[in-house]
């Protein structure tokens, strides 16, 4: 659309887009599939799992090979020029 510099109204474009993705008659679907629970369960490759409200309000503490990793949902990144530590994950 940007290449041809034309504007297509969303409610005309969306059915065409949806049909290419395999969805037919998108405006006749009776309701949206919404998230009904804020509880989220993360499963790890080692078989363990952690459950928390998503996004977590507090930090999650994960145990990895005897070390505790602090998982913060909204990390800013590491500050300074010191070497990488386990807490930086």
C-alpha cells in the first residue's frame, strides 16, 4: 500500500487478508477469543515450571544449577562496563 501510495479502509482490507490466512467470513464469528485468566505458567526444558500473574508484579526467582536467577519483567539492561554476571540474564 505504501509503494502505490493508496489508502484502503481497514474493514475492506481485513476480510481479504484473513481469507489469505485461511479465515472465512470473519465478520460472522460471534465473539472474540479473549484471555480469561492472568495466571501464566512457564515450562522449562528441565521439566520444572513457574506460575505467576502475567506480567509479574514482582521479580521471579528461578533456581538454575544451584544458583538463583532474578527474572524481572521490565529490565532496563546492565549498566556500566563490568564483566557479565549471572544476574545479567
